[in-house]
C-alpha cells in the first residue's frame, strides 16, 4: 500500500533527526516521486530536505544536484533561497570555497530579503562562513543579528521549524565563541546558548542536534579545565549518536580532556576510535579538528620529550590531517 505524501514526509523528518539519514533519503525519494506526479508545488521543499540528508551522509554531488534542481522551479521564492543557503553550506563544508559560499548567500537574499525569516537563516549561515574564514568577531555579530530576528519570528510563527532554526543559531553562537577562545564571561555565555539550544532540540526529539549541542557543552567544560564534567558530557553525546562522522568528532573531543587529566590509556583508546572513523569527516570537520589538534599534539610532544612513551596513533592522525 502506497503511503501518503504527508506520512512519508513526517517519517523522513523523524528518521533525519535520529541520524538515520539513509532511511530519510529513501523516504524523501518516495515522497518526491509522488510530488512529481500529484503535487509539484512540494518538489522544491522535498529536494532541499533530501539534499540535506545527502550532505549528512557525506554525498556531496547528489546533494548539489538536489539543491540545483530546487532552484530551477519558481513556485516558492523562500525555497529557492533555502536551496542557495544549502548550496553555500555545502561549498563551505565540502570544498572550503568561501568566495562561492558568500555568493550563494547573496543569491539567497535576492529571493529571501534581509529581515525576513529566510533572510535571518541566510544571515546565520553567513556567520558559519565567517567562522571558516577565521573572522570570529564578525561571525558572532552575524549570528547574534540572526538570532534576534529568529526570536521575533518564533513568537509570530510558533512552529517546530522556527524553534529548530533559532536553536541552530544559538548553537552556532556558542561554537563561534569557542573557536574564538573562551574567557570566563564568554564561556558562561557560550554555555547558556548551547544549553538553551540543547533543551529545544530535546523537546523536538532531534537526537542528532542534542548530541551536537552536548559536544559544544563538553568543549566549554574542557576549555574551563573542568575535565571530569567534560568527559561525562561527551560520553552522553556518544551514547546518543549513531553515525560514524559524529562518532569520530566525539572520540576526538573525548581524547583531549583525557590527555589533560593524565588518563593516557583512555586518551589512546579514544584516538584509535577516532582514527578508525576519520574517513567520514568533511573538509570543514578536518579544519576544526586540525585547529584543536595542534595544542593537543604540542602537549603530547612535551610529554615525550620528558620521557613519555611515544603513541603511534597520534603521529598517524597528524599525518592524516596535514
């Protein structure tokens, strides 16, 4: 029996939030086949959503083709804008093509004007591009502007989509503060933003983003030298996640507080798990990890110079990242 378009969309959304991106992609494909025949005005939205599932699985080209097709239909300007936002995020994540990512966001703002709901989302993703440029102050200011707009739209729209968009933006603010470098006040603010985002994602049942926000909370603890709390939070994130890409990030994040607290066997175990999943990382993932790996590597080398036994997996990871 063929399921309805609405049922397929609902099931795909649940699968995606649970990190079952393969099932979500198949369900969106079934929905797209129905939409092409019976409800063509839904095609742009489904293409955008299916493309995101491809991105999450690391499938760059199929994602790009979906977003590109979504821009070819003129039904809904907001969905054209969303496709350009998605293309910008793909270019940032997979290609590190900052210039073209900015260009795609400019296109998004042609179809979704600044100050609108979709314009606020474009601004939030512009902040991610600024992060990748290393311009953290500009990124934070851009995310903050987007968050203020999204707060207003949430009051007006009262939808799960608007709640998720605001939570994403708050999480991006916390991540940007982390990458800039944590002071005590910034750490408290980053923690509050990440915790608010986590609570929203928990209410929505989005276990993937619950894990991502827990990773950020663990990072704040780690940067504040609260290693036991950091380890506990990272372990919570690891229990939530399923996909090798996310697991790789968490195993790496766990290794650092273990090193800092002198639990070297535990650190080695986490790095071995990370090394086994490193092939699932995107260009953006590797850029983040390389930034965090260097201080860890220097600490490790200092220990080796003072008589600590070399750990082969650390040298192997460094070769893989450079």
